[in-house]
C-alpha cells in the first residue's frame, strides 16, 4: 500500500497520574522471591523496565482517550464537527457493546455525520486504524480522521500479582513476567488530506505480514478453561514471542525496505513497539541498525499495548528527535502474530 495525499497532522498523548515501579511490584512479591531465591531488582534487570503508569482506580479507558483526543483537536485547530471518521483502536474497551468510540465521540462533541467505530488487533490496533483512515482519505470518504486509543494495566497487574502469590513456582513466574511490564496511557492521531494539512507528516506507504500459526503465544482475557474465574489473565510465552516476533519483524521490515525502494540504511529514524530491552537489542542487531536510529520509552512507561508505538512517536516528535524531512518508520507488531510497518516523510 502506498499513499499520495495522506498526512499525519497531529499526534498527542495523555499519561496517567500514578507511577508504579518495578521495585514496588517486587515488594509485593517478596515472599515469592524469597521462596524462588530471586534477588530484588531482577524484574528491571530482565526487562529494562523500571516503572510504568496507572490510571486511578475505576477510570474508564475512554476517559484517557477523551483527554488525548481533545489535545489532538486543540493542537490541530480543527473543530470536532469537521471530523469525518473516529476510530477507537485499543485492546482495552469500556464494555463489549456499544463501541467505546461512541462515548468518546459524545464527549468530544463530534458531528453527527461522522463514522464512529472500534477496531482491535492487540498491540497493532492504532497502526491498523491509521491504514483504515488513510484508505478512507484516499478513497475520498473522509478528509479528517481521528484515531484514539487508551490502555489500562492496573487490573491485569493486580490480578497477576495475586495469581503468582497463589502459585509461587518458577515456571508460573516466568510465564507471567511479561504481564508485569504492562503500562497505561492514551494517544490520539489525527490524519488529514494533504489539501487541509496544517503541520503534517506525509504517509508514504506500508506493508503487513502475519504468522498466525503463533496465535497462542500471547493471550489476554478471561480464562476459557475456567469460566468461573472472574478476573482477567494474560499468559505469554516470552521466549516464543521474542524468537518468532523478531523473525516476523525482520522479514516484514526488509520487505518494507524493498517495497519502498529505500535500501538497507533507511529509514533515518524508527519507532518500534515498546516490548523491553532484550526485544529491542535483538531486533536492532538483526536489522543491523544502531540504537541511535531508535527511540524508546519502555524504561519509564512499560509496554502500553496499542498505545506504545504511537505515544513513543508523539514524545519523540515533541522532543524534536524526529526532524523535518527525515524518513521515519513505524514498526508495529502484535500478538497473533501480526506485523505492520509504515513509512513517513516527517
């Protein structure tokens, strides 16, 4: 897929107020650590994640998305009534029905002619939504598309800590380390047609690949084997995700470079999904890129699911790490496994 007239006009974010450190998580697991002879500090050492953010208890994910959406509209100068399509793209949703986008549209005072809906594809949701919005703009079905997403890790982290305390074995602990890296946050991406873009970055194209034979490597939801279990579970084969996720990511990235005719040294900057230190180092080595081309937020924000990549891009843009004229690659990957790479002229 290649695009001629689509611009990423604005990207904004909202961070939750509460900081949860890896040290505090370990303090709650100190009896498990003692039993398994694990030294304090290992969670940060293994993952490279020292802290993450949490929304206040009982906060709806739509609340975070509304905050980010309002910031994006204010920054762009476009009125809520001018938005032609609103997409909510988070893993977390307020409820099964109606679409979380409905409450967001109402709060933002989006016009009645706007299409509003949710899409979901694990950590890849926002990038998939960018493709949906870009296709709508290219097909003259929309001039302005607002994409919002928010994730909340409070419930799943609390549930996981409790489950580890009840099952203090090394195998179970390893199976749930990835869950303890989860963070919370919200992001909003506003796409426009080039004719009305004010401050945009041109979307050049993208490519997608999938390896669905690995769909069981990471699962988040209610335990289908124990339907009486009221809490959520997340189970991750961290070794498998690293091996096959990087393998798919490298294949997709090289296919993208060939498709865009960019060569092996491009793009100038990359923003990847924020998994952790081992994943980052392994992927960069596999594509022969130095860490100078990358920008990360996982040490202080953790893995925020669908929000991780775009919120990292927003912060990089805010800090002027992404410079005008640079070719920038968004390298997204989500459980399933699915991978999507998008290229921008910043």
